[in-house]
C-alpha cells in the first residue's frame, strides 16, 4: 500500500463518517458538512495531483479534529453510547491516518511503503476492538427506572422537552430519559454531571440549596438547556 492509497481511503472513510453523523444526529451539522465537501473535492483532486490535495487534506483533517474535540472527547468517554462512540472512533482514526499519510506525501514519499500498510492494519484493528467493546457496553448498560418523587426530564430531537424544572431543596433526584441516539448529559456547573447514553435512561441524586440553577447538555449546550428552581 502506498501513502497515496492510504490517504485516499482515509478520506473516503471520513466522508462516509460525516454523512452518517449527520443522519444519526437527525440534523444537518454545517461545519461537518463543509468539511465533507472539502474532502470530496480533495479526493477528486488527488486523482490528478499529489502535493496540493495532500496539503489541503492535512490542514482540513487537523482543523476538523480540533473543532470536533468538544463533541468527540465526551463521546469517547462513554462507550455505552454506541452510535456516538463508534462513529467518533472511526472519524478520529480516519483523521489520524489521513494526517500521517498526507505528511508523507508532502515530504515526497509516493512509493509503496510497509509503514503505510502497518498503519492501515493497526487502525483497522483498533476500530474493530473499540466497536466490539462499545456494543458490549451498550448491551450490558443498566437502564435506570424513575422512582416516586423524581424530577423527570426527556431528551428528544437534540433538545430537552422540559426547560423548566422544580424541586424542593435538599436531596434532589432527577431521572433523564434519552430518546435520541446520541450522548446527552444533565449538567449543573459544580453540582452534578450525569452522562446519559443514546437510547438509554439514567438517574442521579444530588444536594442543592434553594435557588435557580441552569442545567444543560455538555455536548449540545447551545440547544439543550433550562432552569431548575429549587424551593
């Protein structure tokens, strides 16, 4: 395998991954869509040249990895959220192999190289192991059940269905039903941070004094937030 072939396959995987993330999340994510368009153009260009498209892919893979970090890092810490975890592992591996192969091409290494084949094989093994572990974590995840007195919250369509919650001061229990297929959190700064895998439910108990608290989903805080009023 040559570095050019590895870069081509890495780009194809990245394009497919971006498409699946948009479908999986149920919404169009403009930055990812933009990177997808760039990668398609670079892939076509790669059939006619080497150094130019390699530089473009190198820069775009680095940029996409940095920009996606606030979403990728939380997802990679919760393997039970299988859809997020598997897609983010695939995207990260595609970016890493793409960056390495692009650097090799920029440095003029166009001949078949054992290192390119080894990198491709290693990335494939890591993906298979990570995917298997994620599926196992998803299947064995213990869904929570609401209890009497719980404050109940539903996440659906990348938004919280309830944006105002009320509870009595002291010990508060919140039950979160995540009906999306992507990871959400129930987070109150310096108070509670609950991970809720896609398609699962979770429950948390915490202490809170009377007052108003903003709750939000860490990966989607611009779209998913509300107010908890504690009497």
